[in-house]
C-alpha cells in the first residue's frame, strides 16, 4: 500500500526536482521517489569494483562465512 509523506525542501531543490521531472516526463513525486530509490540501491549494494575486491580477499570471505554460520546457529556476538 502506498504511503504519503511530507517533505520540506528548499525552493532551489524543488526547482531542480521540477526540472528533472519535466525532462524525464514524470510527476515531481515520482521523480523524487525514483531518485531516492536509485540512491538507496547504490548505498546498499557494492559496485563491480568493490565486489571484485571483496571476492579477492580470502581472509574477509572466511570471516564472512564464519559470521554467517554463527548467525545461523544463533552464536557469536552482535557488533554495531
């Protein structure tokens, strides 16, 4: 179910979103949602270069495997 939120932004930011929405043939609310989701996706996942570096680090992979097993077995400790 869709939710409605109130977002307070500066006039300059509003105009930037408005211009973007017009160029993309979208409503402003859809433009903001699309851009926010794109940024969220980018912040949650690694890019190809980061993934390559992770997969090349054997020590890190071993620690991830150990941590995954401990989490599955509900052992270990939670670190924030």
